[in-house]
C-alpha cells in the first residue's frame, strides 16, 4: 500500500517531465519557420512587406555596419522568440494535462465503496496537487525568466533597426534628385507639345515687285 501511495505522489512530476519532452517533439518545423521568419534576409511574404526593407530598396542604401548589426540581432531575436514560444507551449501543455489528471482523479473517488481506501486516495490527491502546483509554479517562473531575456533582445533589435532607418532616410535625397530631374524633363516635353504653332509666313511685297 505504501508503494502505491508513493507512486501516486510521483505521478505529477513524472507527468510534467513527459509533457515537456512530448511538447518538444510536437513542435513542427512549420511552427518554427513561421516564428523565425523575421529580418531583412528572410525570404517570406511577411519579410517582403517589411516597410524598412522596402525603404532600403527604394533608397538603394547599403547600411554598412549598421545593417550588419541589425541583421545579426534580428536573426538572433527570431531564434530566441521561437524557443520562447516553445517554452510557453510546453508550460500550457503541462497545465492543461495536469488539471485534467486531477479532475479525473477526483471523479474516480465517487466509485470507491471502501471508506479507508477512499480516504487514502483523497490524501494522495491532496499531496499530489501540492507537488504539482509547486512544479508548475517553478515552470511559470522559468518561462518569465526566459521571456525577460527575449524582451531585452527585442529592444536591442528595434533600436538597431531604427538607427538604420534614420541613416537610410538621409539617402532619400538621391532618389529625390532623380525624381525632380525626371519631373522637369516631363514638364518641358509636355510644354513643347502644348505650345501654339507659329503663324504661317506672309508674302513680302518687295518680292512680288521684283518678280514683275
């Protein structure tokens, strides 16, 4: 009986460990790719629609060290965010399945006919809940700890992107000059088209007398 009781106590912790491994296996490559599709170098519709990438294309701004710094940070943030999402999925799976376990366990108590065995199972349920609550609290704290690091990396990535944008804004002068020159050329061509035709030349009377 004591062996069965100890097995019941260890069940939530073993379950939490199994859930963590199972959730890691369940994370599909598609999920990872969808979360990791960030940055100037990512070949996805979302990245192609990035206003910063479009602006760099417009200005033909290379960016140099600023662009390299931003790309490195952005790629690192994409990887970190994917891993943080995975941690949250694993925590959610542990919470959901642990709750279902204890609900089923509590429902099973109504099937007992032996009061002593039911009392023993109720005690085991209370103890198991205490252990599981402690484990889940630690898991939540771990997720928050990881999220704080990812948030700091996101801030650094945003700052690098905005510094790059500020530098690229100065490069807008070149396409502005090209546009101005093209606009002036178009204006002059249209003006020449709309200019009235010169009047026909009138005969010179002196020329007529000479002919006579």
